[in-house]
C-alpha cells in the first residue's frame, strides 16, 4: 500500500500509521484464518515474502516487537481449532530461527539464500 521502502522507513521512524496498518492487516489475516480453521484442512500454511536474500530488512528487535505477537495470535487461532500451522519465510531468516517455535509454529520450511 505504501511500498516496501516507505513501510520500512515508517517502521524505523515509529510512525503511528504503521500500527494502524498492521492492525488492519492482522484483522484481515485473523478472519481468513478463522475461516480456514473451520474447514476440513489439517494444517494452515503461511508464507512471508518481505525478507531480503542477504539479511533481515529490519532489526531482530523490531521483528520481535511488530511481527512476533501477530504470529502468536495466528498460531493460537489455528491451534484452537485443532490445526497445525506451517510457515515458509522467503529470504534470509537465520536471525529469526528460534522465534517461530516460540510463537507456536509447528514447522518452518527454510531456504538458505546466498548473495551472488
């Protein structure tokens, strides 16, 4: 909606609008997960594509502050309906390695990315 570069600037500068935007996206995602969790699927698969191939575009602290609570909610919603939750974060995610487990992700697929 604002473009990746502007969104990262907003995060870094702590713009109030970022919190509202994240809230709107989170509400949408929770409604979608609620719908999926009521179907006959055994698991829900989440995919992220906001990371670069060489590093996280934000600090680990910022990821934990903004994204980790959202994933915790996604996992709680999905598990409450007896479903597993899998995650595939596209890009360089080694600094985040233990955090998905802490949020409740049942399995994470990871591709190692190398700069060329």
